[in-house]
C-alpha cells in the first residue's frame, strides 16, 4: 500500500499542472465563449462547463497510474525494491540445501 501511495503523492504536482493547462485550453473553446455571451457567471462556467471536460484526461491518467503502481507492487516491481520491502506476492528465498 505504501509504494502506491508514494507514487501517487509524488505525481500530484504533474497532475495539477496538466489540469491547469487543460483548463486554460478548455476556457478558450467555443461552448465556453457561448456561455460567456449568454451572461452566465464566471464561476458557473468554470465548474459546470470547463472543469467537467478538463478533468477527464486527468482522471484517466490518475486511474492508469494507480493501476500501474498496484501492478508493480504486486509483481515485486521497482517501488517495492526501492523501499527494501518484499512484495506481497513474492516467494520467500529457498533454504540452502545440506548435503
């Protein structure tokens, strides 16, 4: 669990920057301009129109990173190795054979 949390927490900055970029791009779309021309409040436009569409790529990326981090943890991947923990599904080392 800790390796997955570590990967998610360290990725939050990148997700926030990409969300900001998506909001800037979305705010220049035609349907947002139409909502401004209708006289809707800036807050309503941002939350009801722009944020919904800007969140979709961020949520997809978040879900994919959770999936990859849990798969890496399950398979004994890099996150477990970095922290020096054995993965939850790894086998214990074989005892030495005595002849």
